[in-house]
């Protein structure tokens, strides 16, 4: 999972890094649907997995990474100036929801289509946030 997300830590602008993080998140979900479901969609652990710490040791740093990049985007005035934790939670929910659509089979996407559609949807979502940020700043 860390490998899928690590490319978002390299030298791009914060907003681009956020897009790379979303891409890595979706790619991991598509390539590892069972593990993704266990980490992000399961409210109860299957019998035999007694220690949730292993899962939390991955999901919590992932959220911290997302929150850090979100904080950078807010500081760069690329995203609305709201609590980074709140914005990161919303972005994570968007990515989890997109991945869940693929994993569940509801959308009947191929892996390649899922990657493409999720990338387009996340980009559209970010543009809406950026537009909102600019309109809000102009009104102040």
C-alpha cells in the first residue's frame, strides 16, 4: 500500500501530489480489492484476525499523509481554507466511495476504466473545490 502512495511524496506541486495520492489509492484498491475492503470498508474483522493494529498501522499513516498534502494545498490557497482534517476526511471519503463502486461491481468497470473514471472524477471534484476557493476569496 505504501508503494502505491509513495509517488505522491515526490517533487510536484501540492495539488498534483494530491491527485497522485488519489491515483495510488485507487490503483491499490483495484489491484488488491480484498485488502482494500478489509482496510477501508469493513466494520468488523473476519474471524481469525484478532489484532486490528496491523490494519490501523497502515490506514492511519495514510490519512496523515493525505492530511499533510491537504494542509499544503490549503497553505498554497489551492483548496478552501477549512480544517485540513475535515478536507482530508472528505477527500478520503470520495476516494473510498469511488473504489467501492469498482470493487462492488455496481459500475461494471474494467480495471482500466475504473482508473480512468476515478481519475476524471477526482480531478473534477478538485476543480470544483478550487473554483469554490477562488470564488470565496474574490467575495471577501
